[in-house]
């Protein structure tokens, strides 16, 4: 077989065949009923069943029970782990204070206006003051154990 390169590429067989046009006479093989079969709803023009219709049987989306509700008072926090804080301290070498503005400028959060919750996933050995809206109990203990402060922003 010859080596293939851009100058001798070919489309596979039947790739460029014209598709059959329906409803263009009996000789085309797609005439008369035009692939719609005989009679019935599907053969009529403008026919389409609504999505999920099962022929009068109770549709699946109505057979299944509803579950839960949306709590309108839900408060969503963005999570910041101690492991990320430790990484930032190691990279920058600055362990003075981690304020809200500094957290955003370092790119530790995806959303700028989100509330922050610090979680204890990792170890922190450097004393640092962290400002956040919420701390998990273990994260607060870990920060204070390292000699730092966990300050809750109101």
C-alpha cells in the first residue's frame, strides 16, 4: 500500500454519495409514502408528539415521585483549604496576614464576591492570621495550634 500524505488522501467509499431525496416520485425508491408508512398520526403533515408522550400511558416523568425542595435561605460558601494556604505561604514566603483582598489577588477563589469558609484539609505549620467568613472547628484549631489567628469577618 502506498504511503499516505496530504497529496493523495481520498474520502472513504460511499462517504460522498448523495443522500436519497424523499417524495420525488416512485422511480427514486422514496416516493409514494415518503418513508412515513401508511395512515396513522406519524403519516400526517405537522405531526409530532409532545416530548415524553407514551401513547396515553402515564409518562415516566409523572410516575416518578417528586423529591426535596429548594431552600431559599441557603448560604453558599466557597471553600478554602489549609493545604492551599500552606502552598501560598511556601510560594510567596509571606506569612503575615491573609485578608479577603489578598485571597482574591492570589487567585485562591473562583468567585470574587463569595463568602469564604476555611476547611482543615492539610497541615499548616506557619503562624498566619487568616480572615474568612467561616472556619471549620478543626481548621480554627489547626491555625491556632500553629500560632496563628482565625478571624471571622462579619
